[in-house]
C-alpha cells in the first residue's frame, strides 16, 4: 500500500498564546517535519500585541487576535473562541503561555484534547512566579510539565516532564532560561504523543504509554548537585 495511504491524518492543533510565544515556535518548528503527527492549523492570542502572534503571521500561519478586553464576560470570550476552533476543525488545543483562566464548561468540553505547559515539576509551584517559588523553597531540581487541562489551574493529569538542576547562583531569570530550553524540547514530544494517542485521557482514565525513558543515566536518576558522594 502507498505510504501516504497508511499514514494517519495529522491532528489539527490550535496554539493559544498571550505573549512571546517561544513554546508555540518550538511546536511550529517541530510540526514542519513530514512525519510529525500534528499540524499547527491556528495560532490565537488574547493579546493583539503579543510578539508571538506577529511571528506566527510572518510564518504564514493562520492567526487570530481575540482581545478578551472586548468581551463582556469570560463566557462571551470563550463562545467566540469555541466558534473559531470549530470553524478551523481543530482537534487539539495547546496552551503555550496563555495567561487566561478558562471556565469549567469550556475546559470540560475540551477534556483530553487540551494540553498546557507549566514551568515547574507539578504538582509543585502552581500558578505565577514559579521560579521565585522554586528558589524560595530551596529545591535542587526543577523543570517543566505538560499536562491535560482541567478546571483546576495547573492541576490536570501529567503527560510528560523534564527536570533541570537548580544551580547555586540561580536567579529566577537564569532558572527560567534553563527550564525554558527544556520546555522547547518537551512540548513537541508531548504533543506528538497526544496526537498519536500514546497519551490519552478518556473519562476518568489517563494512560500515558512510556515508550522509553530517555535522557537519564543508567540509574534512571537525575542528581543535583552532581556528583553524588560515593561511599555511604
Ligand atoms: C513558559 O515558560 C510557560 O511554561 C509559562 O509561560 C511561559 C511562556 O513563554 N506558562 C505558565 O506559567 C502557565 N502557568 P512563551 O510565551 O515564550 O512560550
């Protein structure tokens, strides 16, 4: 059989942003690979001036500025968003620095089809000022998480995580940069897993197929600080 005939249809993804959009860029760049299982069919920003929106436009992607300030309520804003997602025949929604809380009905409508990236090892350090929270807590390892979205902020079932060390002289900015580099690798792989149904959330059941555990040493552990002391 011809290869094109046996390949599954690419999932149509809408990426929702509010600002810089570097995670959206990582998804767009990954999706350029012919065998990537998803295409970025739409980029939406709730802030018209978001730099990420200008970048996406310049790439020739379909973009939309949906200024939340022009809507009288969250429900009206989400109603418009829902119409646009339906018109664009969107299969999956990827939140990438989308700084707007969504109502439970909207989130539930997209259950198992909407994912988010957060710059901490959830369930630690939900919400804003994540890196400040991590430094204040004194953790030696931080990272990022991709999860299915639920009405609870940063609270949904976890799909994938990446860990990075916290270094002695870290500021929130240097830690954010290290975590962001990991985000740009993690998000494309996590989205691909969801698009291939290797990570799925249906009803109350979450299944994440662990294809392999890559990126760790033979002991399957990340130590910080490194090296661990030998001999006791
Ligand atoms: C990213 O670090 C993302 O994880 C974070 O905002 C940043 C957006 O950067 N998201 C959250 O904190 C959500 N709770 P980007 O616009 O360059 O992708």
